[in-house]
């Protein structure tokens, strides 16, 4: 059983840590154009980077995605089980992961050098891959959820997210290329 989500896509220049619902499908389109391999081991000799996203926005995006993927309604699910991840290699390889689990679970001991806020991703990709993407916009979906209740579960994600946003490890275009 896997309790932590570690998927590094390693190339000659870097390791990209995939975090579901943080533009990972779009980023993989660029990474897969290079010689890469998938690993769960961090390489301290390479730049390790990932994309972070505002936690509530990410949660809603993941919830909508998972509900639609499984043809369920909000009333069908148990909220207590949405914020942690218990998966195995077989279900993970089929794309059956919990897209609402905390992004903090991806970051534990990953030793990321650079965090790219999803709002800065277009300029990051232009500078590093000489291409831009069009991110999927969060579609309108009437979720009858109590945001105040959800925010209790997201507290740790907000603490980590806010620490990253104010750290020197947050990439900004003025810092230039990182690989």
C-alpha cells in the first residue's frame, strides 16, 4: 500500500514531481518529449521541481474530476476519505488515484528545489520549454459543499502552501531558468 504519492519524472537535467490536479497532464506532454524515466527516488544531483496550487481550488478541481470519472454525485461520497491517499501500484497505473488528497502528501521528504505556482506556469514553460499551454479551466459544476467544513481538512495544505509561497524556493520569472 502506498501512503505517499511520489512520482518523479527524471530527465538528464531535472526531476519533475507530479502532483495530480496541478497541470500534471499538460506538463507531462513536455517532459515526455525528452528522454525520461519514472522513479520514486529523489536524485540530489538534479534540480527537483513541481507545481503547486491554491488548496481549495485544487480540491474542487479534483473532486469534480473524480465524481465525473466515476459517474457519482456529491451525495454518494464520504468526505472524511477525500483528503488522504491509500492506493497501490495496480490502481495507480490505471489512473485510479484520489485527486482530492492533500498536495502535502506529495511533498513530504521530496526535497523540492523549486516550486512553481500554477498561476506562473505559462511563463515558466515558455522560458524552459519554449512553449506555452492552455490550462483546463475549472468547469462550472454545482457542488453543494460547505466550504467552511472543507477548509478544516485543508488546514495543513494551506500551512505548507503559504510557507512555500513566502519562501525563496518559489520560482518567479525574475529568477530565470532553473535548468
